[in-house]
């Protein structure tokens, strides 16, 4: 009630003033050169002239019964007269047009921006042309605009002005719908960071949606809007706004997709085939140099006829990085999968311990280099240790050559070594147990007696 009383105060004051004027015979006058004054030569006229000269031009004056002109603002208070006049003017004039709805659809690809803007404009003038000014920013018409009107005999026309401004001339009372296709460029703020700025008209209902040609990360959004983003594992794909208007802008950065690169792996092998153990063992190490991209799994194929007993993986510092390994049994080449604790790049040392599945001799043992999948060069050296109780014959040699033995072996153990150029290199050994052989030097002695000759043989 207090607020309502305050708003009625100027009107009550004005009505009271008019009633007092009627009863007292006073009048209201506008300050001008033609204002009526009392006859000259009287004290009242002199006072009126003095009072009139002390007020501002254009003020509304009140003549008292004594003939004195007094500004009405002095009677009602500062601002009350202006408020009353503004209210009267507001009731008299209706807005020529209003923008009732705004819809924006945009697509951003690299530095190109394409917009489709739909405006719904309510025109209130019946016969006059109404001008609707637009200054959207650094975007330009990409095709003929369209305008549809619900008004009887509605008309529309678009003109352009300076600094890329447009003026829509609309005629006919009713709803006019305007559609425009626009194109523009984004502004580069810094390397990889872009920005767009638009001066959209204010509307009670406004909505905008932007689709990006690639994944982005939004850096700055307008604070006076409600936004909703749609993203995937790479970044934001499109963003939606409710309430965009004048001073609309946003900033984003491009998400640079990392190019998937296959790792480059170089391998150096060192192996030892030990025929002195039961069963026969094939042990070795593989030094991998990994570059290009890190790896978290290594698949190695070992020669057929062996089974993997133990495996390990260590980094350049000698710390084990093996999470686990698996090697399902098979009749052919043995496939083993090393799983690392984390993706690794650089030097990786793999070790393995294989056992020969067959323990009976004679048999052929086929020895080849372990093959690392997706690796390039994979040469290596092989040492072979053989006891004196086994006969070892080399029956096939492919892609390998004999070298000096580097393994420390007992002098009673025969040793040989080969350099193998690649996993396709092959050495086939025929191994069998040797039969026992004896060297005898008998000693004979003859001793005659009276009737016989006695021969004695001794096998020392």
C-alpha cells in the first residue's frame, strides 16, 4: 500500500492544484514570450516580470490571484511534473515495433562462420513504414534474405548502410518473420585460439546453437546467457545458448588430434642353447629400442619345440616393469605376450627361459631367433654348449655364420657359436647319445712248466 500511495502522490497533487485554481481564479501558463502579464505600471506587473525572468524557459508557470507567476515545480516538487508528462506521453505513443523472438543457427569450420538468423518482429503501425536497424557485426549476407508477414498487404525491403549495417523497412501491422543467411570469419586471438563477436538484437525469447567442425575447448562464454555443451572424448562438438543478445561473443581453442604413430622397434638378441642340462634349455635376453610412440604390450614368438618357463621385462634403470605374461601351450611356434605396468618408450630388456619339450634322444633341435612383432632389425648371437656324452651334428644352417664362442664354459664341454641375421635364420642340430667305447691294451705272458705252457693275459 505504501508503494501505491507514492505513485498516486503526483496525481493527487496535480488535482489539488487544479481545484485550488478553480476556486481562486488562478491559471497555468507556459513560460514563453507570449505569456499574459498584468497591466504595466503596477506593482503586480513588476513582480510578475521579476518572477518570470527568474525561471527556466519552457517551465510551466502558475499565476496566483495576486498576478504572480510561480513555477509549478516549486509547488509540487522537483521531477513530479516531468514524471506526469512522461506518463501521459507513454500512454499516448505505442512502440512502432518490437522484436519478439530471435533464433540463431551457426556452424564454425576452421576460420569460417556461417549463420542462419530468424527474427520475428511485431509491427504496430498500420500504414507507415517502420525501420528496424541491425548491426550484427563482421558477418555478411550469403544469399537473398527472406521475409514473411502475417499483416494484410504486408511489405518488406532491406537496405544497407555504412559499416556493414542493415535496415529492414517493414509495412503492415502484424508479425513479420525475417530470415537471413550470413557468412563471416573468426578472429584469431592467439595461435590456436579463436573468437566470434555478434551484436544480436534484444528479444524476450532468444536462442542460439553453434556446431563446430572439429573438437574444441571453450575458453570464454557470455555471462548473461544459459549455455549447454555437447562433447565427446575429444572435446566440445556444439554449444547451445538461451538468452543471447547485444554484445554476444565466445572464445575457444582448437583441439589438436594426436596422430597415431606406430612404434619403431629395433631388437638385439643374445641366446644360449645348453645341451648339458636336463631338459635342454634355451635362455637369452632381448634389448629393445622403442621410439615413435610408447608400447604397453610386447608379443614375442619363440621357436617350436620349446615351452616358456620364465620371462621378465626391465627398463633402462634395471627396474622390472613386467605386469604379467602369458604363453598358451601350442604344438607350433610359442607365442608369448608381455604386459607392462605402463606404456614405455626407450630401452626395454626382455629375458626368457625356455625348456625343450622332448627329452629323448636322438632328435632334431630347430633353433631360430625369437621374433618381436612389428620390430625391424632383429639380429642376434647364439652360443651352443654340448657335453661329451652327446653327439651333436649340424644338419642345416640358414642365414647364420659361425663366430667365436663368448660364453664361459667348462673345458670338458664343447662349445660353438653362430651369428644369426634375422628371425628367419635357422640352425638344425641332430643330437643323439653316444655308445660307450673302450680302449684296451692287454698284457700277455707265457710261462712254460714241465708239461704245459701257461699264458697269462692282463687287462690293465
